[in-house]
């Protein structure tokens, strides 16, 4: 959106104040003071974006200024990065070129701006084929200059902070790809604070009702949490003061996103999430040599005050995470009977925890501190290996990369005693591919701690592993069920695709021979109907199945190829919009209909047409749930709950196919599953069935109850008309004595 006039005096003042704040922040850092260089970059960007405004209406130059402020204050980068952040949109949005930037600011800033320009507009392109390529460009720039991706993350953080001005459909798309890839990428680069904020902002826009509900409950709890913090830390402060330690101590309240995630993962209510409060101790070591031992001294001092949880001690000091994170985590029992996690870090460890890889640079010149970047280098090497394999399915590519973004680490020893870091959950097969592709391809098992184990055996930290191979072994599709690392899955898929291409070629020949013999013609819609008949996702899958002889062409396929294509319901749905509605001025620029469906239009689900959409079996949406629609290549629409993991994956890679959806349905029935747990007693089951069958007049499809050591847990599957029905059933069940938890089971 542009404006040929100058900005108002108030806006000009706002711009000047934002720039002065940036300079003040920069002068407080330990970087070399190159204020003139930053000022020149600001003046250049200000002139380039003159008269241009953002969606929110504010001057566009406020965005590069905000990104530069994040780069400076929250990531801790220097003048080159600040200048690049100020100029990051100049080549993309104005008539200036990379050569212009190079002539004025030199080759390094020009290289960074060029890297940012190549991945501008988000990771994902408008078409599926462009998505993987854009993300590959993003990752390839990491090997050239890691600052490119750090500035890109800062850019995304500011976009998320100002997402209010976007349309809801755009908010879902941007929040979806942020949660799916940007937050994990920030985590992998050690930007823990930014990762947490990106997750929370994504949650706020994807699930506003749940976000507000949890925020409200946290506000009510605030006074109690403050009181618990004071009571818990008072003896700790006394103890550390007596030891003469220089430190700071603070409380950390779990974010709404992490609370919501835990509630969903473990089927808990808000009241059952007990680790909402955590405590962080950051100390100044007396010397670099004593840093680690002083960390453990503080830990021992705490265990003399409170009892520690034996299974929740985490030593990230002697075994740092792959992103460089170091700290001791210990969980202590407070005097009020609550478990409280305490994180113990040095000031150096805290810098690295907050600013990630950027903080490493501060310490790498110090000979007394041993910098450990080997794990990050190893990760970048793994990414390069994946990039070398051209993967036709962009979502497969993104999934493969994502596997290496979020992961806790375990430590595995080779037969010679060498230590290797692996993601938690890794199997023998994953470890084999880590050593060498040949070892993985021909792996038949391993000796784990001198005991024979299968390829799907899940490794544990401290295991010593010797891989066993056979030249007769080859890759099989079943391996994808238990290969967990990006490298292993990437190589397996690469080898399987080789075999698929051969089968596909054979299948094409069979299909063309069938068409010639029967004197038939085919088109994309008829082939799609054949795919639907056999439950296949597209033409390629059909040809592969034909080549494998899993499908034999016969009467059913012949009838489809001879039949009239007709008008599908979604094309009638589309044609019901007037030309004005589809091409009106009230939509975002460039948002044309996608795949035969106008994704800008709200889809109304009613009783009459409900059979015409697919309700996703992965999340079982019910009228009243917050939902989204996704249109596939054929225009077929599937309805997902907004918080569904499958929907999150699709939002990240296929955000341009999103439809907003509204419920207008009353008479249809939908399946839901309710999870219960409580104290086992005679008559409880009878009360449950009475509430559901008699009082609520609802039929139970399935009832599974398991009792153990005086407690019970189980699930009930019922059919309901709406979310309101479900809530009434849950209220009725909660009134039964001895039942402590009643929640909807998320698939």
C-alpha cells in the first residue's frame, strides 16, 4: 500500500525516535561502534521505502527498524547484521538492486541482503513445487552466512508481533508455518527466548479462545504464584548469600502455549498442570575453570534445602544440547508440596541460552572457554546431505528437515568408545545411517551393549552400539515406520523412490495399453475418480500400484473412463459465487482461486451438504469446534480442527489452500471420545452409563475401562450433535464422585 505524500509530523517523529532507540541500544553493546555505517543504511532504507505503508497503516520503514532492533537487542548481532536488517526489503520491494547495495555498503552486506531477498515473502511459495526450493534456499544460506537466517527469524518475529492487521486466513497460514518451522529453527539455533515467543504468538492467533482462557486463569493464579515463589526462594537466597555467590534469581511462569500443549498431550485440565512455576539461578563464576564445578556446588546446596526428584535431573552442563544450550535442571519438592523446576546457569550459559549461536561469537576468542560448535556443524552437514537429494514432494522435504529441528539428545558410544550425539527416540537403523549410508542400507541389526537387537530397537543414552550388516539386505518401505532421524528417512525415501520410478514407468505402459485396447480416452478428472475408487492420492500413486500389480484394470475403471464427468459439488459451490465476489476489491492482492476453489470465501457447513465435505478422521471435528477447510488439487475440501497436528502441517506447506469455515448444522451426528480417570469403586461404571444413556440420552459406541491398584482410566466413544452436547456430557460425568478427570480425547 503506497502513499505519494510525505508522512505526518507525528509519524516522522515516531521514525526518528525508533532509530535513536536502535542507536542507543547498539552503543550499549560491546561491538565496535560503527554508528555512521548504521545511519547510512537507515537513511538509504528510509529513502527507498519513502511513502510506503504496511497493512497496519504505519510507515513501512518502521518494520526494518523493528527487525534491526530485534537483531541488535534480542539476538546480539553487530553493525553488519543491523545494516542488513535495515536494508532487508529494499531489493525485494523497491527498484534498487543487489549491485546498488554492494556499491554503497560493500560485498558482505550485499551478500546477506541477497540471501534475504531470495527467501523473501516467507519460506513457502504460492505453488507446491516452489515450497521446497524456497526452503532449500533458506537452509543453503546458513552455510554461506548464518546471519541470513538469524535476520530472517527476527523478521518473522516482528511480523508475528504485528499480525493483528492481517486477514484471519492469512493469520492462520503465517502462524501455521511459524509454529511448524520457524520456532523449531529458532530452537535449533539456540534462540530459546525467541522460540518461546514465536510459539506463544502462533498459539494466540491459531487458538484465540484457548489462549484467552489460559491467560485468564494465569492472571487469577498470579498472586498465589508470587507467594509460592517468595516462600520457595527465601531459604535459597539465604543459602547462596552465605556461600558468597554472585547471582541473580528469578521466577518463570509457563507460557500459555506450553501449558496448552501439556494439557493436550497428557489429557490434563489446567488445574492438573503443576509445573507452572519454575525458578532460574544465573551466577557469575569466580573463574572460567571453576564454572562447571560451581554449577554443581549450587545444585548440592539446593538439595540440602529441598528433596530432589530422582528422575528429573538433567545435566546439560557436561553434555550440552546440540544447539549449545548448557544448564543444570533439577526438580525440587517445595514446602507447600509442589514440584518446582530450578535451572542453574552461569552468565555465559545464560547468554547462549537466550541469544543462541550469536552468543557463541562473544566467547570464541577467549582461550579459557572451550567453544563447542561441533554439534551445530554436524547438524548443518546433515542438512546439506538432505539438500543434495531432490525430493519431489515438498511436504516430505519439510517433514524430513523438521525431524532434525526439535529433538532432545542421547549419547551413544561406538565399539571403539567414541561418543556420538543422537536425537532422543533414535533406533539402531538411525545410528547405522549416521555412520555411513552403506551401513544403513545393509543394516540387519546391532549388538547393543554386546546383546543382539533388531533394527527397530530404540537406543538409550549410554548404549554402546556395533552395527551388523549383510550385502543381501536392502531398503524396505517398513523401515519408514521406525526410522526417526532426518538423514535416515531421507536416504530410505531416496532409495524407495528409485524403485517407485521403475514401477511407475511400468504402470504407465500398462495403462496406455489398456486405453488403446479398449479405445478409451482419459483426462485428469477421470483419473482422479479412479484414484478415489482405490483410495490413492494421485496419478503417480495409481501408476505405481499398476506397476506393482496391486491394481488390475477391469470393468470398474472402464466404466469410469467411459462415463460422463459431470459437475462436482465443489464446482457448483464455486459457481454460486458471482464474478464480483470472486474478484472484488476487498481481498488481498494476488489471492486468486486455488485449484478450482476460491480460498478467500467462507465455507458454510449445513445439514443438507454435510456429506459433500470430508471431516478429517485425524481430529474428528464437531460443530462448535474452531475449524479450517483445505482444498486439494482436485478441489476436494477436508475439514480439520484448527489445533490438529495434520492441519498445522498443511498450514505450513499449503497455506494458500485454506478456507475459513462456519458451522450451520444441527441434525447430523459426529463421533467424539471422552477420556476419564479416577478412584476405582463399586458402582462407578453404572453411574457413568446412567449419565450418558439415560440422563443425556446418548448412545455409546465403545467403552474401554482399565482398573489398576485402586485407580481406573478409560475412554467412551459417543455420537453428538455439537460441542454443546459434548460439554453437557462432560459436566454430567464430572458430578460423579470418585471421577477426577473428564476431558475430550484429542486424536
